[in-house]
């Protein structure tokens, strides 16, 4: 049972990395400086896994995008990228 739960959380983190990779690829292909909001609108929101309300309330600066799970993506301006973070409890 714990292995199934751990596997579920691993899949969620993998999903976060895939969205991070998609954002990086989008910027690379754009060949220009891409505003953070454009990445949110074109990559993150269409994914269907974003908690829009929480992201709007708590997104902050630098921005964070909260998933409908205990994870999300956080923007790192120094590196100009998005990395996964955990914002909620997990139980193994």
C-alpha cells in the first residue's frame, strides 16, 4: 500500500518536471524573452492540473503555480526556470 502511495506522489513530481520541461522548451522555441504570464497561460493552465484559485491567491512574487495536489512549480528568476515544490502534506 505504501509503495502505491509513494508511486502516486512520484508520478505527480514527474508531472511537475514535465511541465517545467515544457516551459523551458516553449521559451527556447520562441527565440525571445517570454513573459512569465505567457508561460502560465500557454503551458500551465491548459495542463488541467493547476489550482487556479490558490495560484491567484497565493502565487506571489516570484510566482508559484499550485497544482490540485500537494505539489506545484516555482519560478526562479536567477535561473529563469521553473522547479517543482511541495506546498501540502503527503502521507506515505
